[in-house]
C-alpha cells in the first residue's frame, strides 16, 4: 500500500510540474519591460516623457509614477491631443508632480530644440487605436522626426493592438491631403503596434541615425485578443469609451466629414450613427445586406446631448434615427469597408445626406477619390478595388517591420 501511495505522489508531482511548465508566461507591456527589466538604462539620464492617461502598466500604475518611484529624473512631459490626463486640459504644469508640460496639440505638434534642452532621452508611452486619423499617430511621427533632428534617443514603449493586429485597409495617404488627422504614409488601418509603426516611420522619414529603441512587449502575438489581456482599460480619448468603440471608430469616424451624427453626445459615440432625416431600420437593413462578418447593425433612436467634452454635438437635443453597431467578433469585423459602405448607403437612401463643404472627408480618407466615387454612385467593390494595389504594396512593405508573430 505504501509503495502504491509513493507512486501516486510521484505521478501527481509529475503532473503538477508538467501542467505548470506549460502555463502561459506572463504578458508584459512595453512600459513594464522598461521599468522592471531595463530601468538602469534610464537612471543616469534626464527623461522627457511623451504620454497621456493611457500610459499605464497592467495594474493601472501610470508610467510617470513608476519612473519617479524608481528615482528616474523626469524633467519634462509632452502631451498629445486631449491633454496629459485625457481631460482636454492643457495646463503648463502637471498638478500631481509639478513637472512642466509641453502640449503637442494645436499650435505646436513637435518638441522644439528649446523644449529638448536638458533632455537626454525621450520615452513614448501612448495607447492608440490602430487608425491613421487618430492623431496619436501624428504625434509619434512628429516626435520621431524631432528626436532625429535634435539627436535624442526615442524609446517607444510598445502596446497591444485593439483591432486584429493584422487588419489593414483603406486608401493610402495621398501627400496632397496631409493634415494632423492624416500625417503618416499608411492606409486608414495599418495593422501595426506603435513600436512597429515607429520603425516603419523611421525609414519613411529616412532617419539613418540609431535614435530609435523599441521596448518590446513580452509574450504577445499577433493573434492575442486585446480583451483577454489582464490589463486595466483606460479611455484613449474622451469619446472612445470601450474597446468596442475603438473597433468601430475606423467605420464611423468618416461621418465627421458629413452631416450625419457619429454618436457624439450619447452613451455610444462611434458605435452609433444617425440623423433626424434617417430611417434607422432602412439604413440598418441596407448595411446588414452587405453581410459583413462579426457585426450586426441594429436600428435605434438617440438624442445627442451636450457633455463635458462635446459642447455642441450634431443635432443636439434632437431625436435621431439610425443604427447601433453590435460587434459580435472584433477580430472578424472590417470597419473601414463598413465605413465606406455606410457612406454609399447614406448617399443612395437619403437625399438629405451631404459631405461637409470643407471636404473634411478628404483628410480622413487621405484622398478625394473616396468622396468623388461615392458621389458618382460607385459600389463598394469598385471603391475597394480602386485602392487594392496600393494596399497590397503597403502590406508587402509592412512585413519588414513586424516584431511579433
């Protein structure tokens, strides 16, 4: 009996050891790798930190707090659109630490030579949403250029992609339509982490100096589901409430160039769309007829209200009819194609639909071809086929910069 018991213990120990040895290793964000494993690299240096409210570690600790706790000399903060805390406040001093803040949104988009006096190294830690017209991509572009121009190292703390990490779609930016919502030479969705994107932009900017370092994530793959990572969610901007808002954003952001509400001023910004003159069921049925994978468009009514961050939403205090984007599978949904189909459907079904007179849609699309083809009555296949070669060329080029399998 004793011999059988010992054999059982040995078997059990082997089973436990084997099971534990095959457990998934712990995922680490780029900022966690920097702080936990490479902090000594920063200890003798004066740091300029480019960040906002999303620059947090898995448990919600802000990178600024982590760096200060480890005795790192953070001498200056640089903030993107929406401010250092994401609350649309653009003060010159961080009230929590007293560190000077330089805003990189508005009259200034890049750190100047004067701003970088006394800064030895720049650290970038911002969560974006994987869309070209989300302005944090422009901030990364300008900071990379400024670092090169001023011979400063830039460390980019890598972060996971909210969309499918391989999802690329949309017109590639035509340089004639460059703006702060369309700065990087890429399609609307480019399928790269911010670290991968930084490496790509470095080559696009023809930067030959060795000024870029990527603090890579650990135990991350391209198939990793953002929602299954054990990390605290922080809104990337005031109207991106959830990861689902971020997923639908590349679809409904096109509406910012039209007279249709993208849901600002409601509980579902960028997850809904409509107008007083839209019939929600008709529009939802039309969108569902495309058969897009991973999504259902559900008829709704909503009334936009003024909020702390949206003082004058489209159709304020007016009933709107439209749809809610019910995402069933974020990794299958193709938001850019759905956004193009939405413009086609609005033009086809509702005579009151209009693009804004300033043609802001061209800045979002990165070209005037989308607007012109929609107005000419082209169908979805004709429009997507028109940019297929440029998208395929980008996909081939993109492979060179991918860090994660």
